[in-house]
C-alpha cells in the first residue's frame, strides 16, 4: 500500500531535522514516496535524495514558495521540480534576499517590547543563514522563557497584530506558479484552510491560483480539520485540480503529525502523483 507524503521541512529552512534524518523518520513510519519542500530553498534535496535511495523510498524534489496575495502571505508548493532551472533558481534567490531584512525588522520590534538579542538568538537556531524564519525567533523566545512553547510564541508575538509581526512583500502569485511550471513541476496551493480568509476571499485565492496556472491543492494536511478536507476535496473535484497530501512536518515537538501519519485522500480526488510516471519519481 502506498503511503505518500508530499510536504515536509528540514533544517535547511525552518525544520528541526537534517534532510537525511527526515528521510529516515519517514521510512520508519512506512512512507513510500516523500517530498522535501523547504521554504524558498532547495539545498537539502541532494542529501534527502541520497538518503531516500538508501532507505528504499521514492523521492520527489520539492520547494515551498512564499507568496503575497491581496496583502496575505500564502504558500505554493512545487512538486517534482528541476531545482537547477534558471527561472526557479533566480526567483528563490530573490525571495531569500528579503528574508534577512525582514528578520532585522522582527528583531527591532521585539527589542522595543523588551526582548533584546532576538536576531542573534534566531540565527543560532537557523542552520541555514539564508533562511531566517519566524520559527527560529520562536525557538529563541522559548529558550529565554518568554513563552512555554513555539505555538504560544506565535500567538503572542509573531502573527498579525502582535508585537513582533512585520509586514513583508513576498513573491507574486503568478511569478511563483510560473517558476514552478518552468521547472517542470506541479504548483500546489498549500494548506488553504490555514489562511485567515473568509469563504469569499478563499474562493478568490483559488480562482487566482487556477488563473495563474496552478494545478493542485492540498486536501490532506495536519492543518486541516476533517470538514476542511472535505471542502477542499470538493474544490479540487469541481475545479479539476489535482489533490495533494502532506504532513507539513517541521520536527519533534512542533508538529501535530509525523510524516506518513495522515489519513488518505477522499476517494473522489485525483491524486497529484497520478500525473507522474515512474520515471518522474526520483
């Protein structure tokens, strides 16, 4: 029986495990096909692919692209990409270039709130200095005793309207989709139920994604309730979108589910992996 998990993070972005450690965990949990989808960076794919070969897993090259749409941050997962494609490489590099500037502004806001040294602290948790993300700040704040765990830090400091939140402009939706398509990949709208959007705005986001050339939508993810999974399965069916399944795993103690521990896709869905022949599964 296939156990396919197409959304996971390593410490190349904001996960806690090295790519090879992530692969070994997935293999231990019975995953048969795994994608590594780090934020805005593909540097972990080689290590993960090598570990997958050793563990007998099929491996999918992936990435999760940060996007600004209608003043909201949303994420587009690219699956089965060529990580060396020039358009994708240039686009991801541009996104990473803005991350340090955002990190400096987050640290400035936290300092004004009486929490000094946040940038240096976040950098200690960032194994990849090109990707300094909010979870790195959150781990530092937990270390400092400011909050009991990472989710508490986000609720108190790092989400819209809170002390450490700063607005930032990521990639355009159309650009992100275009980069993934040019890299031979499948653009997938990540965890649509996680965004703070009402039903009308969510429909508009999916409309814009499809119009830009988007091909898939995450139906099963740790961020979705059972009702949300049914809603997005219906959206996939009505709009002719491929359905994806991914745990959005970041690491022990910070994720609801480990790789491979998700329920199956609803039966009416067309799985995204049906678009790939065996040759596409690295």
